[in-house]
């Protein structure tokens, strides 16, 4: 299921001929750049957790019976 994000463009905040990402806000009033940074931090945190899960030591022990 896709997650819908709504951004509000406020041209009265910044007068420019093109759309400035700093003039886009979430419904809660957070700047677009801050929202994007938070999303990237959450993504990198999930990736690091997954890497730790893959690289951890196994919980079971295998004994060497060949010697």
C-alpha cells in the first residue's frame, strides 16, 4: 500500500520565479527539506539495522566432529 504525502506550496513565503523547495511545507508545518532529511535518516537507520542483523553471530553452535 502506497503512502500519500501532501505538501503545501506557499509562494507568499518566498518570492521567486521558480518553485523553491523551502516554500513547500507538510500539513503539520514542517519544511520539505527537513521532512526529506528525516526520511533519509529513517532509511539509513533501517539499512544499518538490517546490516547488523545479517552480520551478527549465529545463536546456535556447530561443533567440529571431524577432529
